C-alpha cells in the first residue's frame, strides 16, 4: 500500500489555500483516528490482561510479592523507556516510520509470550512490549494532532482514551471467563498479538506529518501530502520552519519549562492511582469484602466504558483547564469516601467506587489532549514522550507499592494516600494549567 492509498478527497474540492488545522473533517481524519485507536486498544488490552490473570501466573510460576509487583509494572517500565527514547527520535526522523515499525516489535513479542519459560523472561518480554507501545504514546497523538482540524482536535484526541478503555475492559472480561487455569494464561497473554497485527497492517502507507515536514523546512513535501490526502492546497504563508532543538533540555528552557512540568506532573498524578487501583481490582474488592467480586468488577468495567465515552463530550465542551481541575477534585473526594466507608455495606462502598471509576475514565481523555497541545511542533513528540514516560514511572511505582500498602496499612489508609496524590494534581493544575483548546499547532 502506498501513500496514494490514503487519498480521500478529490483535488478540485478547494482552490483557495487552507491552513492545515482549518481543513474540514474528512474521511482521512477519520482514518488516521481509527489507525491511532489501535495502539491505545493494544495498550489497554496489554495492561488489562496482566491484572486479570496475575493471580494465576503467580500460582503457576510461584511468584513472590516482589515478582508480582515487577510483572504488574513491567509494561509500564517499557512504556517509560519507549516514550522517553523514541519520542525524541520521532522529532528527529519524523512520526511516520515509528508509527508503523513499533508494531512489528509489539506483535512479535506479544506472540512469544506463549512460550514463556520463567518469570524473568516474561518480565523482559513485557518490558519490550511496553517499549513499543511507548513509541506510539509519543508519536501517535502527536501525528494525529498535527493532522486534526482545530475544531475537532479535542474530541479526536480524547477518543483515543476510549479505545484504551475498550481494550482494557475487553481484556478483563475475556480473562475473567476464559482463564480456566493450567496454561490458559499463556494463550491470554499471546492474544495481544491479534490487535497488534491488525494495527500493523492498516498503518502501512501512513503519510508523514505535514506539520513536522514544515518544521524542518520541507514545505513542498508537506503541500504534496495535503494535496493527496485532502485535495486542497496548503496555506503556509504564516508558517516558518522552527528552530532546530537537539536535546531534551530544550523542554526545560525558560520559555516552556512550566508547561513541561505541568504536563509531567498532572499526567503522573492522574494515572498513578488509576493503574495502581485497576491492576489490583480483584485484591481490592476482596479486601472490601464484596461477596461477588466478579460481578462488582463487571459493573466497574461498564462504568469505565461509559465514563470514557462521556469524557469525549466533556473535553469537547469544557475548557481544558476547568475540566482537569474539577476532575481531580471529584476523584480525590471519591477515594476519601471509599476509604471512610471501607467497613460499610457493599452498596455504600460501591457508590464512591463507581463515581471514581466513571470520572477517572472520563478525565483520562485529557491525558491524550493536553500534552499534544502544550509543545511546539519541533518538540512535540519529545514533550509528549516525556510526559507519557515519566507518568508511567509514577504508575509503575504506584502499582508496585499498592500490594505492600494494602497488606501493611489496609484499604482505608491506601485510599487516603492515593487521594492525596490526586489532591496534589489538582493544586498543580490550579497553579499551572493553561487553556489550549484554541491553540494553533502548526
């Protein structure tokens, strides 16, 4: 398949040059969104499947609590490395090659999990899968944001989190009902190769980002891609090549360091409790003495889906700053309530748990939107990669600490310190969160 295969509009649709983010939403915009969905679905599936079958793996391989934490956080460690390293590569060599080739690694290693001989090899393979997914977290939203019409950018980027949630929920449901013991966990892990292969096939022929080409001074190449994809002439009269940045230190220059720190800290504060709680949902539900943990888990997964879909509307309709601050506040209160009600009836405890689940899923949409809007084109993949990478380290730390916290401090204290993380995120957002909804990205 060649780049010509992505032509979606006839060349006579417009004769007047148009700015890239003013091109009306088209079939190509829908296609680039759908192709980026795949990575988020795969990531959600990869992280969801391990949480659901970790008890079985622990029994089969005789894991200690240390190795349980390491396996649970392995993909997050890989995501950190992939986002940090390959995000910068995406700013140097372009978005397109990484956007395609990373799924060769993900598909191959996902399948290899079928023959896992021991926990160390399993850990290494899942780090490699996370490494490939980390590349997509850096270049996927970046590429899509640089094609997106300004009017629809928030909804397009927010929809990626819905794809993540669908993958996560699908993994949980599949594992709950197909994890029959023996070696079924191997097949469940290897099943992640199926969505990865689909993503790889459909992404072949994806064009390079016109915004990145313009930032490198390759204006004519950018114009040619826009003609092929949209059938219009690209207006570059107000766009000049950006200064070339050569290191991550540029992200901490006086001009943008506040935005960089905000991206890292708000993202980390939001996802640390999310991954910690949902990786160990069966353990938490057991600690809360729910009689039918599988049913309660299914209810929470349903609200994850509903919240993710509702979040697209909130991102499209609310200012980025307000949505972020309010979400942090509601989430913190929900976990405080869950901790306070941990000895109450199942119904009483489910109310704050469901509220937390719904709002967290909705709020997670903003993590795909804000980082891409905070950085200039020449640093966008690096900035998005940095925010994703460091947030995954925070998630890995939370995932590793949570079982220790539950064992030594109990449910209530664990919910309180996780609420403290969310409160910190709210304070950081009040202090530093900019409004970026109308920002011109190219």
